[in-house]
C-alpha cells in the first residue's frame, strides 16, 4: 500500500513540474533575438511571404494568446508548424525516438556491466595494483571528450581495421561504437563512484558483524555490501541521464545515427524553431520519466524508504 | 587437567599492537586469563584500556595491517587462535565463537530482513536450507522474547528499537549455540530499563546453552549483576583479577578502587542531609598509546604512587584467585578511600 501511494504521489508531482518547465521553454524561445518568421523563410523572401509565415506561426497574435494556444496544442499532441516537415513535427520526432532510446539503453547497460564490477573489484583490492590500474583507466576515460573518442573509434575500428560500420544503422554491430563513445565517461564515473561507496560500506559495522558470523569475503561483498553500495550508485546513474541525452546528440552526429539528437542538430541548422522546441519538450518528458524510474529503483533497493 | 575443568578459553600472554606512522603501538600487553564452561568473565576498564582490542584479537577480527598479534597464545577448541588462518577462523566464528557489539543501530545490515540475518550463520555452519534456517531464526527471535517473532523476522532493522536490535544480535550470535560468546558493551547504547531486559535475556540463554561469556563493560553495576569473575584492565595491562565478591569486598588496585568510587550512589554520605556531593572521579585520562610511562601505567593518576612505581609491579596473588599488579595493594582503599570501601 505505501509503495502504491509513493508512486502515485510522484506521478502527480510531475504535472506541475512539467507545466512549469514547458512554460519556461516557451518563454526562452520568445526571448530568442531576431524574428522567427524572417529566419524561417530565408533572406530572399518578400515581405508578403514573411507576413504569411508570421500568420502561420501565430506570431501576429498577442503573446498571452500564443502561450495559451501553445499549451493547448501540446496537450493535444499538436507541437505547431515545423518548416522542415511542413506541419506538426511530433510524429517525426517520435519516429526518431527508438534509435536514441536504443543508444541510451545500451550505454546504460554497458555502464552497469563494466562500471559497477570495476568499482567493486577496485574497492575489494583497495590500494593494490589492480586498484591503481583501474583508477588510472577511470581518470583517462574521464579526461577524454566523447566526440574525440568517437572520432578515434571510427578512425581505428571502422576505417583502418574495417571491423565495424562507420556510420548509420546497419544492424546490431552499428550500435557498438556509438555506445562505447557515449558510455565511456559514464562508465568511468560509475566505477569511481562505486569504488568510493564500496570502500565506505566495507568499513561499516555490519560488515564486521557479517565476519563475526563466519561469512567469507565474497559472500559478504555480494550478499551484504553490494546492495547498500548500489543506493548512491543508482542516484549517480539517474543524474547522468541528462548527460546521456546531451551526449547522444553529439555522438549521433558523429556516427550519423538516425536518432532525435541528430534531428535536433538538423533543426538548429535549418532554423526550425518549432522542431527545436518540440524536441526539447520531448527530452524534458523523457527526463522526468527516467527520474520516476530511478525513484522506483530506490524503493526496490532501499527498504528504509518504503515506510518513509 | 581433566576434561571437566579444562577451560573453554585460555589466553596466555596475549600482546596486540598497531603499526602506525608513529611506530608500533602496543594496545594489549601480556594479557592472560581463562574461562570455564558456563562462566561469565567481565573485562572492565575505561575507554582506551584495550578491552575491545583484546576481544577482537580473540575473534581475529582486527584488520591486519595495521593491527597484529605480537605474541601469546589463545587456546580455544583445541587450537591456538593466535596462529589460526582466516579459513579456520571463519569456520569457528558464528559457530563456536560469537560476538555481539556495542552499537545495535549500525551492527545490522540495513537492507536485509532480520530473519535472514539470523539465518545466515545457520546456513553457513549447520548446512541448513534457507527455509529451515529461516524457521530456526523465528524460534531464536522467540527465545530473545521478541513478540510476534514470525512477523518481525520479515522486518528490516530500521523498523526496530535499539533494544530489539540488540536482541536480534543476541539471537544471531547464539543461533549456532557457540561455546563462547563475547559481548562488547552490549547494553551501553541502551536505556537503563532495556539494559536490564537485555542482560536478563543474555543470562537466561547462557544458562540454557551453557556458553561461556566474556562481558566487556565499563559499567560496574552490570558487572556486579552478571559476572562470576572480573578482569580489570588499564592501559593494555591486566591490573587486577578476582571473583566478583572479593573484588567488590576489597579491591587491591587503586584503579579498581577509583572505578568503584566513581559509581554514583543514592545513599552517599552527605546526601541524606540534602546536600549535593561531588562524585569522586579518577583525575586525568587513560594515556594515549604512544604516551605510556615506563613502569606502572597508572602512576600519573594514582594517589598512592611512589618512586618504586617506576618499575612495573608484577601480578601478585593476595588471596586465592585474587591477583593485583600494584606495589601498594595493601594500602588500597585504606587511606584515600576511607568511608567508601
């Protein structure tokens, strides 16, 4: 029962937050200097064409009226008039979403599969050579920007070795390099975080209690320490979702990945404000949904929250 | 020595130190004592006197490095624990040799149900299945008088009070019916009324299972209530040992005497007239590990100290079973402590 009300409360809390965020996005786009209609029709257009565009975009109406119709439109799935798609861009954004989601999910999966065990191993072998080696890797990965790593991966694995496709989406193998480029930094962050938290947990009293029961090292780590160490680690992964969204934009461009990030960069290049705004709204919705999932995971891992 | 009187535990010359940046510091110095089956031995002293380090040395739960056992033997279950490897120790811990800790709020794993935490040693040492061990865990919770044991076994530690958690710790430590239980300040973190309950449960289970108990405490009230014999430690040394009656009747070391004087009493002289009486205390603190004087370590705080105390006094037997390490043990409680002993 408390679990259900916990979830319901958080779902309800999303509504006012979403409302506020969408309002702020609207105001930011209104504050952008220059006339949207002029930018969209191009430099060679006549005044009549510009005026027609203003009417089409609703820019001739008072700002409050624009805001109200914008909000009503969003609720009904109408994101406005995009010059790229000559109409409502939402279906096109949603069509690109699976590619971006696939990239993000595989990056998270790789992070969990590599980052968490690396942190655990480093902590368990604290201050020995394997710890120093892993910590060295972590520092190196944190220092490397993802666009540089992406370009190097393309240069070596695709161009020189010819092992992997360099761009586009041609089956699962295409996912490997973009995933590596996107996940590298997150793997390093999570490994470092996990190591620190594990070191802290390993010093706690309950570990000594577990030893006093006769449990052995591996059992203590797996059965007792890991779960407690995962609580802050899940937080870090959740907080890094924003980074993944931003990072995926760059990585998608490098690998010509047919995702939302690639569409976003195109939209900026085309001065398609409606499309940019629509993508930002979709990102915000996605981010809030991810936060909801992360909070659900807390409940699963940390029993102390269930009765709070 | 025949089987009946052979001690459960015999510690001989135990010396434990820590390697630090300031060199090697000795926390437990040449400690010897033994413990018969079913007996309760209290180890008494202020914080920093080495009693917890001694207990953790016996359990071999000290981190090495920096801690290491520098000398002595710990005879238990036919072995010398001072020389035992980790595999041997983990086979003994929780099975024949158990420990409960001071802080019941942090000693349990916050993200594991208490039933499973009690069941773990049974699965590890008795080879019980998870189901059988969990069923036994509920019985143990019942034994430590936790109401609705079956439902409580499904709770996480944060749902329990300090006293309940300490009872869970006792249930866990005694699940495999060990020969020796070390209780390190088991009631210090608890309310006075809860303290009495927990001690009573501990005593009842000890009687039922026949375990020997080492009770580490600084609370002489607890000692008087539950101990058979007492070892008084100061700055890593055993300074006095006696059965509980003769220790309280006539302490032979000025440190023991000071500890007794500093216990508040309702009928203290001066109280009857409604006046406030300042509680006698032992001036000063236990010297840090790297600041211990040569000779008797109690000299800086001792009312009886003399030139002779620059030499470490040996343990001498004053009456059968009553040992003390003090050159002036005959004078203890005679002059300075008049009206109290």
